[in-house]
C-alpha cells in the first residue's frame, strides 16, 4: 500500500490486485461480464491508496447487484449518483484485502434528471 496519494514504484506492485482480478473472474465466471480497470483506489476507512479494481456494469442495475452481492459489499454503503442523463450506483469495499469499487450505470428517464 502507499500512503496519501503517492504512486507505486513498479509494475510488480499491481500483482496482488491483478491476482484478485483473476480469482474473481474465475470464481464468478457465471456473472455478467464487467468492464474492469486496475487503478489506485482509496482503501476504505483510511487515507491510503492501493492498487485495486474498478468494476463497471453497463447493462442494468441487476448486473450491479449480482456483483455487489457476490463480493459481499455492504448494500447500506451503496451510493446513487447522476450527471446529465446518466445515473449510477456505486459501492466500495475490500475483497481479499484489495480495494474494489463496483459501479452500475443506467440511463435516466427525461423526467428524472435534476
């Protein structure tokens, strides 16, 4: 892990997050295919950043919920956000010690925009 917003020094620092990605894709091969980014994420409950996984789901909130439940991320921690005609649900947590962020995107009905 790194402290503050420092970045890691080598590609090898990403190995644990990449291994977690392979584990998740293997263990949950039956779930909808996500878009996955390996990136520096805030470690929940700290001011530290570490290499983690951002999992994006663009084909319905049901897919978001399947991944959230499979990763055991707290449903009470889910946040709703929106910008323009796009809304999304997001939740961040830890899985095998790696920060994981899951986002489910959807189009808002024209009457829903704020």
